[in-house]
C-alpha cells in the first residue's frame, strides 16, 4: 500500500518478464491476466484471468448500445478490490495487469478516467 492508502498497480505487456520487472515479491501480489500466458499463476498470491472486452472482438466502439456497461478490466479490478476488503481473497499488496503488447497506454488512459480505479489504485 502506498502512503495514500491506494494499492499500487502496474500495467505490463505480456512480452515482459512480470516477476522480474516487479520490485515486489509476486507472492504478495495479485495478477490480472488479459492475455493467456502460462507459468505465472503459481507464483502469485492471487491470479485471475480477465475476459476480453466485448468491443475488442466485435469491432464495435466502446460506447455503442450493445457494448454498454463496464469494461471487463475495470470490473475485474473492482471485484478484486471488493474481494480483498471482504476477506474473500488473500491480502495482496500490489496488482499487476498483464496485457497484450502495445496496450499499456490504452489501459492506463482507461484507468485514469475511472473514478473508482483512481480512488483505489495508484498507477
């Protein structure tokens, strides 16, 4: 946890060595995988896969009527936070969001525009 009480959140691309780039012990962190990558789940305190955003595989814009609703990444982060607070998962000290190559900027922009994500996580 940071001095603000928010949970540190790192956004990393699948091509990066996740546990090597994190200065913190993965056994104390949560990993949200947006891409299927093997070999990481066992070394993390919490590990979850996130379903792809509907708009990304349907070719629709994020604000179209059929794709309305919260982005799966935001939903997963909200659920992870609630599970932590309610004691439904171990008390992790940081989160790594593992994404496809070249998506770090888009994910960071999405998180920075979400009020709950900014209140709960520091990125």
